[in-house]
C-alpha cells in the first residue's frame, strides 16, 4: 500500500522506511518530541513551522484525528517521522486516520524507521536539516538537501502569523471584560481559549502590527505568543515589543519570551537539540515549586546578558536554562514553556492568572 522512502539528514545519514500521507518531498529541520500523546496538537502547533518532527513514542495515530484538538487552522510541520502509524484508530471522537489527515493537507510522513536511533543522533550531534523523499535517490536527495537554506536563516513567523486581526469569541457593545490583544507570532488556539475562559475579550493581531497600531486598540494587556524560528530574525517584532514595554501589562510566551528578552537588551542562543515534549521540569523561583511543563523551542535566553532589574523567575531543572522573566515596575512577565499545554499537563495555567492580576 505504501511505497518506500528515505529520510536523509545533512550529515549524510539515511533511514529507509515507508512513505505515508502526501506523496511529496519535504525539507525541514529535524527535531524530536518526547510526549507520549498529543500528536494532533504537535502537527497543528505553528511553533513547528519549517520542521520535520520525530515523536519518540513508538506508535502514532492510535486514537485517530478529531475536530477538537486543533491548535491552528492547518498542519504546520514540514514532515512527520514515526516508528509506526496506526491505520485502524480506536476512539469515539476519531473521524479520520493520521495517514488520511496528512494526505488531505499535503504533508509527507515516513514510518518504519528507527526513531530512537534518530533521536540519539540528534541528541549527540544536534538538530540538523533533513529531507523526506520517495522520488529521489540518496545521492540526489543529499545534494538537494545541502542546497536548502538553513532553518536559522528563515523568518517562519511571517509564514504562520495571521494576515488580519480577528476576534476570538463574541463581544457585544458595552462589554466591560478586559481586552487582551495577542500578537500572533504563531499562536496556539488554546491560549485564546484560556483567556476567553478567564472572562477576557480576546483579539489576535498580525506579527507585523506596530506598537502604535497595538496601543491604538486601548487594550488592557498584551500577550506576545509562541511561534517558530530564530528570534534573531525578528527585529520587527523586537521593535514592537520595545515600544510596548512599560506602557501596558505584557506577557510573553516561548518565542514571545525570547522577543521580550531581546527587547530588554538581552541575547538569545540556539540550544543543541531544544526542549520539545510534555514532561520538562521547571522550578518557579518565586515559590520554589517544581512544575512539569509542555515545551517546544530550540532557542534560549542568555541569562548573563540580561540587564539589571530583570528577574529570572523560572529555571529549567534539566539544564539550568532560563524559563521565565519578571520586571514588576514595567508590568512585564514572560515564560519559555507553554502554559497553555495542548498537549501536556495543565499545571501552568496559573501564569495567565498572574498576568491578569497584573492587568487588574
């Protein structure tokens, strides 16, 4: 039923398997995710724009695809690499298979490969560009791959951000709920859902909206969302954040956290293989409590580059990287992990509560 295909990495390594999903070649930065569930949320997370994702869990697709677990309007990954994909899912909400879902969206997958070996290679050598192909020989695929622009050189936010502002949910004239604007660098729907559930009016605006445009809304607070790619490519978003800091309560999540750090004068750097999964321990420095968090990022904030007065509020217990910032005088809060989960533990919704306390 499925034709043979190859996953070729830029270091020359090659993995043979079976193609599924769309019959097309795909390029992207190859990364792994350690979550045991949540593949539909992974596929539709805009932070995976430009990346080929390798779940470490061995069987994917066993509970199918449904209409409720979408985190954006489309599949965002460049390709999907699994040990085994299930053709007969079992779940009451399932309405299609993983193969059919990828095929309908034009996204290529490959199965039957040793995903543990791929994960180990990435952990040892770092993330690298890769290609999934069912049409090219190894030599031709490697040649094409080495002509492909590196992941770090592309502004993926421009590819995934909304083109026009939109309101999430309904709002009537005279609505007195606080108005929260979300700068969409690649927002996940669950951020919008949670803010709405906390009795906020929510409007998403394009990543290229200026500080002047955003402040003109008269909002009560701003969220700078997660998204894909290297924050060093996003000077236009950093400029916007610089124009907002100190003027309105501000929450940055994941890429938004990195953008805020750069706007404050800090630096960011690329991690060897990033943090991706639903099981990363983070210590809240304020309370001393350790939370298990959902994460999806390949860059981090350089703690030593932060200016005086900016407090590191959270730390990653696996590698000590910065997971959160706080500056009370500027009414500013940021976190590196995904407080909205989806997939992952819902332990960290309290960040939105802290932000709304600051707004109030």
